[in-house]
């Protein structure tokens, strides 16, 4: 009996061994994960597909100089230039501007396209195909909504620079308040805050301020609100109004130049720096760099555009039956007698022609034919919002006002 069980056990063991040997061992084999290359789209091409040659135009270079070392047999620099010139004047290619050549990844490195960028936003392309297609285009623009708050310790530009805001932000904010705030009289402790949109090219290159949605500028402890409001839905025209729906624009600008200091005010007695004698100074002198644009402070018609030994190059504008203005010592005059000009239009550039010791514009102001100090006049404002749109406007600014009121003002540093 024991012998029978022993033989059965051996047979059972052999059967297990046999089964184990018959089972095929399957190892886990990991299939390779395909590498996905994200398209790198720019200038209308996937840059992954090309070798990119980037360079800068050097002084005196011709178009032929830019591409002659890259084209291959069958491609003509002359024909390429002619085609590109149809969409962009080659004489406008400037030294220091970037250009690129896209080359195919073949044995010859055959050029596919030439790209020139006259600005950060614009570019022109000529495609090296049978028809040599050329065209102009713009990089995509995106926007980022941001907030900022600053305080005046010396000047507005320095205060905004401290907050990382560039020149475009300074221009935008000062342009909004140029009718209601005298930026030459800002005091330490005046402050501002704003909600604005920044522009970016290709999501990465900063391109300045697109718009300021809402702002508060507090000077002499008085807050001045500003809200950007579309007044014409068809044209998209907008303007800035305060928290009561009153326009921030005035019939006259505060000054004919931006970001200057007042070097001499209207006075009945001043020692003339050139004539070396005491006399009345019936104007306001704004010191500024040579070439700074001078603008008309209100709409009007040019009545004089001439030169005299005292005034130098000057322009006089009649705005209506009551008001006239004059702008002296220009380097260049850019308007003619009889020409209609708009408020803010450039009429000349700052210089020191005539009786002047340095670059500035002498701004003179007449009321009913009498020269007066414009800073002491109760000047008219521009048209307010129509009464029928006031309710819609107040509903529009309500959430913006809550948002900007909750944005804290920057406090002055006690150390300064």
C-alpha cells in the first residue's frame, strides 16, 4: 500500500513539473512613449521644421547683403528684393532692426523665407517659392489686467517707475488727468492707483499699456476719479468721466508740452535774461528738451506762423471769439496760417530761437484781446454726458468703483 502511495506522489510531482515547464514566461515589455513636439508657431511657420538664422541689419547694408550668403542655386536675390518691395519699401530697412532666415533641414540648408521686423509688432515675409509670395502681418497680441498704486516723493514719472510702470503708463495716466490736474504743482504725498490692461506680443514681449479702465489720483487730499466709458458703440469712441459722470476734459489743456518744468511764470515784473532789464513777462515758460512736441491747447485756426527776432519761430491760434493762444521759440513750425488744428495736435517743436537762453516754449494766452495768466482763468469745460445716458453710466462704473476703492493707496515711507 505504501508503495502505491509513493508511486502516486511521484507521478503527481512530475505532472506539476511538466505543467510548469509548459507555461511560457511572458515578460512585461514597455512600449516606448512617443515624443510629442509642440508646434512652435511664429511668422506663420512651425519653427521646429526649420533652422532659424537670426541676425541684425548693420549700417549701410543692402538687401542683397542680408541674403546673398544664404540663397542657393535657382534663387535670386534680385527677384526676391523686387517681390518684397511690392509690400514693403526696402529703403525703410533700418540698421539695428532684426531679420531672420528660415532654412529647410535639407543637405543644402535651402532658404524657405526671409523675415524682417520693422517693429516689435509688425513683420514682413518673403517666401522663397515659385511665385516668391510676400506679405505683411502682425504678431498676436494678448492682454493682462493689472492694478498699481504709487505715491509722489518727487515727480510722477519717478513714482510710476518705482512701481515698475514704463513710459506708456506715465503717458496714459497723465493724458487722462491733463485737463484737471496741474502736474507741475504735485506735492509730496500725492498718490494714485489704477486698474489697467497691459499689452503683450506673442504672450511674452511687453508692449505697453492698452488702456486704463479706472483710476484715482489724489492731490491736495482731493480724489479725482476717472472711468473709461464708451460713448459711441458704433465707432468704439470712449472718454474719461468722474464718479459723477462729469467729463475730465476741459476746453483747454493745462500746458502745451508734457513733462516739463515751469521755468518762468506770467508776471508784471521779471528781469529779462537776454535784455538784462526789468519788464513784464506776459507768458508762461515751459522748459523742455530740444525737439519736444508742442501741441495746441484747444481746437482753433492758425492766425500766425512766422518768425521774429524776439519770438523766434512762433505760432498763434484763435480758438473762438474769446480765446487765443501763442507758442514761442520753436525749433520748427509744423502748421500754416489758415490751418484748422485740434486740441493736442502737434504744431511745432521746442527750441530756443529768438530771445531765449535755453530750450523752452513761451505760452501766451489772450481773453478778449488781453494777455492774461491762463492759470488764473475760470476756463470752460467740455460737454458732459447726456442726461439720458447717466443711469447707464452709473451702473457701468458701480463695480469698478467698488474694486478701485478696495485697492489700497500706497502710504509714504516715513524714512523719506
